[in-house]
C-alpha cells in the first residue's frame, strides 16, 4: 500500500487516478488546506472504487504513527505542502513549518515504522537562473529567489544526506517543470483559490470572462518574441513519472533525481495563441512589467528520465489546453459548486 500525502490536491489527485488504474492500493492523507473534500467523490467516480482517505496533517506525528501502524504502507509519495510563491514571501514561517517541519515529521515517522521508500515532489525552481535554459540534473542547484523554492531545496538536501546516512532509504526526487492540464474526464483539475498566480489557470479564467484581462509579465526578455519561456507538461504525464520512479527505486538504495518535463519550451505569447486556437475563445491581454523573481527561459533535459525510468511526456500542448478547458468550462464549474 502507498501513502499519498496531499493526495486530494491538484497533482496528488491525478496520481490517485493512475494508481487506481494500475490496481495499486493507496491511502490519501490531506489536511484540506488547499483542496476540497468533493475531490474524493470525484476520484471515486473516475476510478469506480472507494478511496481510503484520512483528514489530517503531516505535522501530526501521533496521527502518522497510528496511520503506519494500522496500514501496510510500503512507500510514500509526498505531495503535501504549500506552494504559492508570493505567499511564501509574506508568510515564511508558515512555509518552513508546513513544508520543512512537515517533511521532517513525515520522514521521522517513516523511519520509525521502517518505511524507507519515498517519492518527493520537487521543482525546477531549485536550478535557479542558468545561462543554459536546458536544465540537466547534473547542473548545480542555486539558492531560489523565493521562500517556497527554498523549502524545496532544503528538503532535497536533507533527503540526499538521509540516503547517505542510512542505506535503507530509496528516494526519488522529482523536479517538476510547469504542470498544467487536467484529467481527461473533466472531473478533476487545478482549482486555485482566489486569483490564480500561475499562467494557465489565469488564462482560463480570462477566457471564461471571470477575469477581465491577462497581464503578460514582460515582453523584453531575450527570447524570440520577448516573453518568457517555460516547459509546460500535462499533469497526467507528470504523475506517470511518479509511478515509474517508484518502480525504479523498489530494489535500489540511495537518492535519485529526475526532471519531469517535456524538453520543449513555450513562450507566454505562444501559450495565448495556442489557447485561442484550441478553445476558440479570445484571451485579452496587455503587456505588464516583468514579475520579480521570474527567469527568462527554462525547459527540461528529460534524457535521464527517459533512459532510467523509460518515461517521457506524450501529451501535446494542444491536448493540455483541451483538457484544461474541458475542466474549466462553465458546465463543469457549476457541477463543482
Ligand atoms: P496542491 O496545493 O493542489 O496540493 C497539495 C495538497 O497538500 C493540498 O490538497 C493540501 O490541502 C495538502 N496539504 C498542504 N499542507 C498539508 C499538510 N501539512 N498536511 C497534509 N496535507 C497538506 O498542490 P499541487 O500543485 O498538487 O502540488 C503538489 C506538490 O508538488 C507540492 O509539494 C508542490 O510544492 C509540488 N510542486 C507543484 C508544482 C505546480 O506547479 N503545481 C510545481 C512543482 C512542484
Ligand atoms: C509562467 C510564465 C510568468 C502569470 C511557478 C513556480 C514554480 C512552480 C510552477 C510550484 C512566467 C508568466 C504568469 C500571469 C504571466 N510552482 N505569467 N502572467 O513562474 O514558471 O513557476 O509555478 O509549485 O516553483 O515558480 O509559472 O505559471 O506562474 O508563470 O505573464 O498572470 O507566465 O511571468 O513567465 P513559473 P507561472
């Protein structure tokens, strides 16, 4: 059995659909700080199976001990954490507590219960800004410009030291690029509270008329059209990488790092153009100043994941937008309310 921390969130819920599809047994632990309980019902609808869920916090050591005692858990996929870059600058201690202290509490409880297989959600943000936008796992990490990214770097470094100290640990660190899209059923997807920070959820809200206009943060970057470039990856491709990583570490000891990205970058203007083409909706936008902390361009070098995990992204940008749009369309939104 696998424990999914944060399994009702955006990425965790998509991972749950894939685990269920592959007949893998799992249990979800989530404190619902950034997700809604109705995701559980939706997961049951998609999978056709009851889903085991515990409402609780990774910082609750007694609860974790009980959970590990009562369930035959062999591995943990650790998604739980706070992820809003801007908020992390306003509330650093909340981020250190939830992400770093929460992870330490989880790892301690795992060690105590002799569970040493872990897949951790990291981020390409740990690479910082590089002269070469194609990011490879062997590149050195850099101090991220925001507190959220800092928590990811700290946890990565702790995990590497943990694996050195004790060879029983088998750890997969997955560096996500920019996950977008939704489950093809349209039943689950990213559901940000309030005004979204990330590009695609914002674009979708502009296309539905919920927000008036998109600010394109900077058109003076040294890129072909002047706007910043990122590697957008379909969330279903991303979660497939977790299952492959879990499989890889089954009989290995140590700490392994893999990029999860498509290897292809798209600019903000290319995203808008593709969104309009796929959905037939206009996305009004205006050029705004650069956003503090943003880098010019990055995309994954996915070769290591391809060779070692036999994993690669399959969904095209058009499919990512189609699935996001299916999830965002007003009829689906009404169903959720
Ligand atoms: P999300 O906020 O949708 O999901 C996180 C889930 O964890 C939520 O359901 C939340 O309620 C839960 N949670 C938060 N703190 C908790 C705690 N202390 N105890 C128990 N549950 C808790 O975020 P997501 O986009 O699904 O991201 C999942 C993981 O991937 C996070 O660790 C995030 O930092 C990382 N990540 C996300 C992205 C991205 O762009 N979405 C990119 C890189 C890395
Ligand atoms: C993408 C591009 C913006 C919004 C962030 C985190 C990272 C990871 C993923 C993890 C940038 C531009 C955006 C808007 C815009 N998070 N943009 N107008 O910044 O690459 O990565 O999310 O949990 O750690 O830093 O993603 O979607 O915010 O931005 O022009 O309203 O879109 O400037 O170039 P980012 P993003």
